[in-house]
């Protein structure tokens, strides 16, 4: 995680839906966990610096910002816990 100018913390995450793997960043309040952010969000999760891949691995698109509907999220995890060693 890194801290931005606004005091918010940027957390690099991976989000899995039934059709996509999204890698991007969430802006969290100080001391807020990814779990806290997701459970307190209304309908959408704001993701910045996003890379969206299809399940077959091909890049569908990149976006500076996108919203992901909470109901479509199957898994969300900090990126550092998801990469292969």
C-alpha cells in the first residue's frame, strides 16, 4: 500500500468476477482494510489504474477509472497475496 497526497492509502488489489480478472487500486482511508471498504461500499467499488483481463488471459482494456458492481465480485484480495512465487 502507498499513501497519496490526500492522506488516502492506495491498495493494489485483484478482483475476480465470473468473466474477468481486474487488477487495480482502491483508495482507502487511513487504517481502513480492503474488507472494510468493500462491506461499506454501496453498489459499486471504485477502481483506479485498472487492467481488465478475460478469463483466457487476454487484456480486454485498461482504464484510469472504472466502477465494479459489488454483486459481480466473487473474490477480492490484495495483489501482494495473489502473485505466484
